[in-house]
C-alpha cells in the first residue's frame, strides 16, 4: 500500500501532459508578413534571417505554448512559434514591433 500514493501521483502527472497541445489566441497579434502556419523553419530563416533569441519549453508571454514549442524572437518584428516535434513547421507568427528580441 505504500506505492499507492506514488502511483496516484504518477497518474496525476501523466494526466497533466498533453501531446502537442499548443494553446494560443490567434487573434492577439497580426501574423508577420510572409510568415504563415505550415511553413518550414528553413523558410522562416531565409525570409527573416537568424532569430535574435530562441526559447524552448513553456513560454511566459501573453500566450502559453506547450513544452514542445520553439519560439524564435526577432527584435522589432515579433515572434515565430515552431512546432517542436518532428515537423518543425510554423504554428503561428506574431508581428510585434515592441518585441525586444529576448525570451
């Protein structure tokens, strides 16, 4: 019976995990011009150049993304959120001229 609390804890932790559950409000920001959902990360790099900063994991901005998201930050342009799973494609982009280029 000593394993029961551990088992319940593991079950609760597993219930909190959701594969590829990216949650965002697509109406919060206009997309960055030329960057659309479904584009490859290589396309983004060709159009915008290398990001000023990158972050993976929980994003603590206005919106929340799951731990498998990659966020590229572009100073004075905005953010590009990329699916962190195998596809490595754009989920959304957010034009934000107040972006400081840091996570």
